[in-house]
C-alpha cells in the first residue's frame, strides 16, 4: 500500500515533466484513425461508445482501444488490451508492449475517456503521439487540445459534441 503511494508520487513527478513539453499540433484532416483510452474502473459501456463513434462514419477497424482497470483479476480474460498500475514502472515508463505500441501510434485523434485525474492515465495520454487529443474538462487542461464538459455516462453527448466541433474545424 505504502509502496503504491510512493510509486504514484514518482509517476506524477514524471508526468509533470512531460506536461512541460507542449505540442501544438494543428488539426487539418479528416479523422480516419482513433485511439481510445478508457478508464473501465468507472465506465463499462465501451462497446456502446465504439458503436456511437461508428455511427458518425468511423470504421470500427480504425478504432484502437486500451482500457485501464484499477484491479485486474488474474484468472479473467479481457476482451480488449487492459492494463493497470503494474504496467508503469517507478520512472513513469510503460512496461507493457501493447501499451507502448498504443502510445507510439500516430492516431488522427486520441480520445482520453476518463474524467478523474489518475497519474497512470494522464501519463499514457501525455506520451501518446496522436495528432489531436480530446478529453473531459475535469482533467488537466495541458493534456488535451479540446475538453468536453459532460458526464462519463453521457457518451452519446460526448461523441455528438466531439463531431460537432470537428465539423466546425473543417
């Protein structure tokens, strides 16, 4: 318990250093690929969220999902790549291969679908090489280029607002 607290402090320090490096990417093209980072500790409607994105013209094959859970059950098999605190070391480096692949991929859009600041999720968002990042307004303003103010359970509102903003950019 105490070691987890210390690890969290080190990850937050590493995150703070990452947030100083601000990338001001300009969104100029249509969205083809989406990275979806979901906190499944709080939100269990991932399939419905993907379905809602596909209703707005995104091919489900072009949506790559990784999910965070605060506790992973050892004997359970998850339907999508799922990670926990154990997949980031004390320096804030990602140790899971699928998570490294996710952060290295240059998505057109990264959706950080979590509304509570958790150092591990914020670290993945900051390390992502996505061209454009969107998240909730309740999370640190330096992580995402756009923040949408709604509740996590209102995924339909989130997606409709997202695409309304994207259309206004074009």
